[in-house]
């Protein structure tokens, strides 16, 4: 008979904080609320994390770990394998969804934890390298053709849209509660950037991908 691994109090604090931050934003959540969600007293919470900034830093380290694994997997993906491109996009959007408060509320997060400014920039640079490598793989497989002069602009736009779509929806469209349907919206915006450059085969794959909903993926 197997045994259930016990989740540490520290991880329970991070798990509860992630849910609360994603729901309302880190600046609107108090340490008292986090403690109540974990069913511990604030003194116990402060034993593990002296400040809310420390909680945000620990959650960002989790994001870095997930992003690093994603980058490693993306780097070794076979460029000619069917579905690699769509899996690549879906995986990154799932990570953005899991840590959506960090992208939706980035300026407010940095205001609470200024130490995260440089790590956030490093993550952005790392993802740009991954996207550029993916473009090269797709080009070598004759699935995409982007003029050299347009590559830097495309890379910048893909990063901006794929990472900061939560901010756009919140500030420009007045969306207060992000749901899985908004991942579908963001994915379609990124897809529209690639579509003019794709081969006919890749366009069919793209349309198939867009026909799938993120609702089940996000709830898994």
C-alpha cells in the first residue's frame, strides 16, 4: 500500500498564495488571508516567510524552474515532428496561466518585490532565445519562412503578446476575472503573428490547434 507524501507547510503557503494572488492580485492579498487559507497562524507563516515579498520571490523561483524545464524541452524537440509547434505554444501559455498574477500584475509585483526586476528581465531574454531557436527549426523544416529583416520584430511581438496578454485584457478590455477562454483568446493573437509566414501544412496544423480549447488543459 502506497503512502501519500506530506506537503510541507512552506509549500502549502506557496500553493495558497498562488491561488489568492492569481485571483485578486498580490497587492490586494494580506498575509493574514494567506495564513487563514493555510489554516495556520501568522506567526507560523512569518517563520517561513518574513514578508509578502519573500513569498513572491519564492513563487517566482517556481516559475523559473517551470520555465527552465520548458526551455530545455523546447530545445530538444524534433523540428519535423507533427504537432511540436502547437505543443510548444500550448505549454508556454499553460505556464503563463499557472502564474498569471506575475504577468497580469507585473508592475505591482515589482513594487512589492523590487528584487524580481532583474530575474524577470532574464526570463524574458531566455524565452526570446527559445522562440528564436523554434523559428530556426521551423524554417529548416520548411514550415515557416520569415525574411531576415522581419525576424527581430516578430520575436519581440511574439514575446509581448504571449506574455503580457493578461495585462492587456485587464487594462484595455476591463476583464477582471481571467478564465480559460482568455487563454484561447491570447493564443489566437500569437497565432495571428505567425500565420502570414507559415507553410500550407503548418497553417492546417495551426487551425487544428486553434480548434482545441484550453478549458480542459487549464483545469488539469
